[in-house]
C-alpha cells in the first residue's frame, strides 16, 4: 500500500508536470518532476498536507471508537436511570435513602452528558450550538474541580471582564476546560500551581504559525483560554505526541483527553499553542473564534 507521504508526493509531482516553471530563454524546467523533485514551496505544501491528513486519520479512528462506546454507554445509562427513578418513586419521602438516590441520579445525568459529548465527537450526535459565555463556563467548572485537587495544589483564575461570546456547544466547552485542567493537574506532584486565564484580541495569521491544529485559522477576533501549570514540563518528543489519542506519560491517565480537546478546537476553527520545556512547566493556550 502506498504510504501517506508517497501519496502526497505523487499528487504534487503530477501537479508540477502540468505547472512546472521554465527558464524564459531555454524553456528548461526549473525542477525535475520525472525524478519526483518538487519546487521548495510545493515541498512545504507537501509537509503541511501530510500533517493535516495524519491528524484527520487519527481523529477519524478515535471518532468511530468513541461513537461505539457512547452508544453502549447510553443503553446502560437508560437502564440505570430508569430503575433509580422507579426506586425513588416507591421510597418514603422522609427516608434518608433519597439523598443517595438523588446523588446517583445526578451522576447518571453527568454520565449521559459525557455520552452526548462522545457522540458529538464521533459526529453521530448533534451539537447544541449557541452563544456561550466562556468566563461563566470556566468559573463554574473550576469551582467544581477545586474539591478534587490535591491539598498542595493551588488552582487560580484570572478572567478578563466583558469577554465576547463564543458560538459553541456548552457541553464541549465544559469538556475542553475539564480536560485541560485535569491534564495540568496530572503534571504536578503533591504540590504546585495551576493558573487559568481568559482574554480576547484580534490576531494575525503569524500568531498561529505554531498551532497544533490543522488547517491554521484565518486571522480575526478570538477569545482564548490559557492553562499554565508549574509541573514537570515536556521534552520535544512528548510534546509532539501529547494530542495523540490515548497517549499519556501516566499509565492511569490514558483516554481521549487532549485528543478530544484537539477535535473540539479543530471543529470550532480555532488554534492551540503549547509552550513547555523539561522542568519549566507547561502552558497551553486555546484560541476560539469570537461570535460576530
């Protein structure tokens, strides 16, 4: 089977056979398509095309699996929720058991929300697109997550007031924030700090040169969320693989995690920048188009 890189090269080589530039005086081609060589600018295009196709392949594979998992999970949750509702209906109003039933029902609803997010990720479920206040989503989820942080971990937020709204799925924005903060927490030991910030601005194309999302977004007004941790940081190889499905430096941390973040940002037409080095912590900055 032809490799992805060979396929890209074959497409671009056939393109150059039709459009290869020539010297005005001699008519000689400036490159040699017969040998598979391409002009430098097309070589750059080859690399970019290869990166996009690899990213699409990885996300497509995860999407199929996520859809199957979500389908089975939905069936199980329907049975759990239904039986809990029946049990609650025959329980005395003053019973102490009601509190535990309500907790279980709340947990099943949260799991159902996760299932909907998995279906949206696999494109088997519809997304609920609406105007979203990112500051509100961040504040609500950080408040919930503080209780699950280690005692020595400080979680703080710096939210820019009057942030423009986003056109997004609220559930997916929640998933994005939870996954990013969870990833930051996993990079810490018993002590450390996680700082979450939001902001907005008009950004040119040059700002997204090193974005981890392909294709790069068009310039315009964006809202961003930045998660910085004081953890162990990453070397270049780990950083290159951090958005791959099920990749983790911790055996207990394998999951969709950052791959789901990548899928959400890609679908939104956004960008992701990563700044990290071993021993210097990690900062992940996610840009999302502001609602026009």
